[in-house]
């Protein structure tokens, strides 16, 4: 290639070397390779997203199909634990009565029915044979330990373990909190 001489009448501030035609081809090839790699990456990302969505759907499907069995098993475990705790006397009847009374919408002629042993324990805890003011305590041998029924002219509140477990099981089956 012959040498080329260029004379410029003004002073040159900077010079940029322009790539030759061969350099332009290499740059174009690199751009094409990068674009191909980008497209492969985008496709791989889509594939991973689809796989993740399929796994999520499978997980949801498995959970929903086994929800009833999971609910029954959970309640059965809770029932065994509760019954063991109650059988060993590890419950506070005073708190159960107090919480049940809070749930009562008010009213007059309030009667709290308790298992006879719980009534004895509650009376010892309260310090007298009477419950809270305006509340009559009465033994009910039909009730199990740690259960009570509160009656008034406004309604009835039952604190019965089996009923609570049934409500929990229904909530678990339906997916409610």
C-alpha cells in the first residue's frame, strides 16, 4: 500500500483512527455474536420462568389435593397434645372461664357450668365458692375437664374442645386464617 501524505492548513487538535473495512467486519461479527448470545440468554430465562411457574402450579395442586388430609392430621396431633396436657392437669380453668365470659355478649342470669373437679379448682383459685359478681357457678358432670358452658338470657357460649378442634379443621380445609 503506498504512503499517503495529507497537508492540513490548520493545527490538528486530535486524531481518531478509523477502522479499516476489515476492522468493521470484525466489529459486526462481534455484535452479531453478542446478539445471538443475548437471544439465547433471553430464551433460557423464559424457559426457567416457565419451569418455575409449572413447579409453583404443581406445588399448589399437591397442597390443595392434600389439604383435607393435612387438616385432619394437624387436628389429630393437636387433639392428642391437648388431651395429654388436660389429662396431666396443665390448664388453667380460671383463664378458660375468664376468656369465655369475655366472649359472652352480656346479659343477666349468667350461669357457668363446669366439670365438678374444675369447679372445685376454680373456687380455690377465686378464694370463695362464688365466681365473678352476678355469675352463678354450677357443676356439670357431663362436661370434661377444661371445658365450660356459659348461659345467660342473651345466649350460650360453649368452650368445648371438640368444637374448637372442629372449627380449626374447617378453617384449615378451607384455607382461611
